[in-house]
């Protein structure tokens, strides 16, 4: 390891003595840190404590060192200088100085995140630095998750290999994380089980099933007298709109906003706005804005965000905080131009998307603006693909749906296992089983989307072939997949007790009602692969600890959807039981929620790979907010490192892949993947 020369130390020490003001000393500390970083950048080992001790030796004034336990659980040595920089309202100046000095490190293997590890105590500054250095950093190492990530300065065919994530292989550690976090699994008491069996089942058989059957048959036979709403008329009439030519568009990198959040006044949108404000701040390092049709509600959200920023960073000068708002009414096409024309990525949580999303997709596709949403409306996405995929390819717009609970966790999991099978086993994955262990609630917006389909408000379009199988050139992909998920409950059967199987042994399996959506997204990812692949069989299971829990979950889902299929029981459900749009789980419930996905894939020769992916909060809302924001920022800031560089309609795994997984792991998730040990000698084949 290299150190500053004694002459340099004496010179800086003399200068420090001449400066009595605390602020001046801190500015010198910044200079010292940057120069030490420059010197040490060539070393393969970078000892943080040595740097801090060097600073302490240089300092001759009352800047005391102290220990602090950061949010990630690591003890680190900090100094008053570092602490002052974090709390000083000169973050922009510091970041600018850091980035400028970083140019001298371009040809060295400089680990800036570990160098500035104390910023883990203040996520806002850490992410500001990270976003500023995305295109310049050679290497970022995540201490918290023990993974190595690479960001080449200039992308080339050789350097693209560096983008591969080196995953942790300790699946058992990931599976136990929810217990370490104090999460409690759902336990169904015998009283609930007995009530469900002896009261719920008879009511379902004698009341709900007959009512729903009669109503649905009559609805199918009799013509509907329902008149379309104004928004539906606009959609049907397809009001003509003039768009600029691709050559007239604002260049992507020159656009004012990195991301604009549409739907911030809703439940999930509010969580996304809060995540943006708390994690990335609003000082300009990442440029973002809020959009909606009600200016008063937007101002209320803006006020709440400013309060959250002040609570998160009390020393922040609120005069430097700026959150722009854009008035957008998706039923008035003339207002959507301002949403997309100067924006890199539109993040929208405004659903149902078949009502409020079609125009936004159309404008993003024509303006070359990337787009992400949280929809689970597969039929609507198919329609959008057939309408605007060719347009998006011409303008370079990356349109990515399903960027929330539906269906990033499953799409990413299958994609990572498939790559692991190919790279380490030299085989092709043809079967994958995913086991869902989750705890969470439901919001009014989700219910509204479900009702729009159940009540027939959206009529799916028909096409010559499944649009999810569409290649960019318009042809039909030959890479097929099928969903073989269960419809009934059963006890898990495993051939061995290793890895994932040991975590799930003795548990019961049931259907997960979102598997139909997740399997469609996996189908899209499989279909878009360039090489010809064998058919993939997808199986998804909802885990339960025992039979009574599995039965209550399964029958509760059946009872719920059946009650919505007729107006007699649906009306009181909507009025007295179900949450209204804008409502959702409580903060406590979302904090107590979690999701753990364990998966095992099998190749053509019988070789197997497995993985575990953990989300520490309610994945339906709190984590969906994080996923949608990170997806939007991924498309806006990480364009040069993404797996795809051309426009079009993509699945999350195809569009963002490892780059998104890295973002999720740096901000809360844990992921591990490995090759399953061989049965004959028990040795692990994985070289990770």
C-alpha cells in the first residue's frame, strides 16, 4: 500500500495550523482524502482504516475521531471531517470536486464506494455520488451484500463480460434473513381453519357459485347497454396527434429530467415519490419531477416530500430543494407533450393502465422517451406491443412494463438461473420451479384494476399470434414456454434435501394468483432471446407451513374472486370491505411484510441450479415503489451498461438484467445463486 510522503504530510499539517476555522480544515480534509485515494487507487487492497488514521495523524486541531454503527451493521471509523462533509449543505460542490478529481483515476482500479464507505450512514450522499460516477467508475463493490460489480468506462465487446454479477452462493444465509429481520410468517389458527371449512365452504357452494354462474351466463348472452366514458371514447376514436420527427427530438442525454413520476397522488405513487425523495434527495444530482392532473394534490404531495427530506437530512438548506410539477391529464393528449418531450424516463403508477396508460405509452414511443410501469394487465401490454413497438424501435424508446411486484422478482430469477446454467453447466435450462413465501396487503388501486377486468370494462384485442412472442423484426419467436403451475394444494415432494429443498421440506404448496401474469412475463423474456432455445416449463408455487394455512390461502382466494363475479355480493364488498383507490396497507403492515423467492432450475442433462431472492418489506407496495423507481433510473442513467441499446418493448430482465439486480441489491435486496452439488461426490460445481 502506498502512503503520502512525510514532506507532503508536513506541508499539509503546516497549512492546517494556519487555518483556525473549522470549515477550512474540512476543505483540506477533502483534498487529503482525494489525493490519498489517487495514490492508493493502484493498490489491489484498499484499507479504509489506514486512510482515516492517516487523516487523524495529520490533524493537530480538535477534530476527534469516533466510532459509528451504520445502517448496514458495519462498524466504521469516521472523523469530524467526514461527518461535516455529510451534513454540510455543500453537497453539490463536494460531489462536483469529487467527480473532477475522479478523472485522474480513470485508468486505475479505484474502488470509490469503499473509499467513501462512511456515506452509508447517509444514503442520500452515497447515491448522489454513485449517480454522478455511473459512467466513470471502473468498479463498485457492495460491502453490505458482498458482491462485485463492474462498470467499464468505455463499453467494448471485451468489457461487456465485466458486467456479469458475481453472486453470493450462500443461499441458506439469504433464506434466513427474514428471521434475522424479525419477520413473522403467517400462522392460521385452528379456529380460522374450522370456520373456513364449516361456514365459508357451504356459503360458497350454495350462494356464491350459483349467483355468479347465473350472472355471468346472462351477461354473456344479453347485449350490454353500457355507454363508454369520455376517456374510453378518446381511446376508441384515437384522436389524431402530431408528433415531431425523430431528428427533431431532444437528444436523450440532454433532457432536463432523468425521471418524471406520474401518479404520485395515488397510494403506490406516493410511496415511489417518498422513496425518490428520501433516497436521492432533490438537490439536482438526479433531476426528477412529479406529474398528475390535480395541481392541489400534487402540491400536497410536494409539501410532504419536503418535510420528509428535512427530517432525513435536518441540516439541508431547504432553499436549494426543488421539486418540479407537471400537470398532465391522460384524457387530454395536448397535456402529455410536456410530460415526455424533455424526460429520459417516465415512471407511471397511474392505473388501471387500460384506462390511463395507453396515451402515455403512445407519446413515450413517439418521443423516444423510456417508460416503466407497475401493470399486471397482460392483455393491455400485448395491445401496446402491436401498436407501438415499431414506433419505439425508430425513436429508441425502451418501453418496459411489469416493473413492480408484477413481475420483476420472478423474471429476474428465471433469467439469472438460465444464465448460470448456460455459463457454468454448459447446459440449457428447460424447467424451473419457483416457491413464493410472502406476507403483504392489497391497495384500492390494485382492486380497481382487478374489477375493470372482472366487470368487462376492458375487452382484450385479438391478434394473429401472441404479441409476447413478437421479435423486433415482426416475426414470431420460436422460443416457447408453458405455465405448468398448480391449481390445487399439495405437499411438497423433493428428491433430495440440499439447498432450496432443505429450506422448503415438509411445507405445503398452493397456487399463487399472480402466477398467470408472472409466467407471461417469463414467456416474453424467453421469446426475445436471440439464440434458439428449447421449450421452458415454468412452475410457481405459494408456500405454506402446514395444510390448514395452505387451505385457508387457497380457498380465501377462490371465495374472494367468486364474490366479485356477481353484483349481489360484489356491491357490499366494494363498499364496506375492499380499500378505495388511494388507500392501502398501513405503514406497520408494510414494514412487517417481506418476500422470499427460492427457485431451482433443471437442464437437459439433469444438472440443476438454484437461487434465493429476498425483499425485506411488503413487496406489493413498499418494495414495488423501490423497484419501479430503480427501473426508471436504470433506463435513464445506466443506458451504456444495459443489455439492450435499441428501442422497443421489452421485459424487465431483457431490458435491464444484471444492472437492475445490482441496483436492487444495493438498496435492500439479497440474492444468491449457485449450481446444485452433484449427488455422487457432493462437491459444488459453481466457481462463483
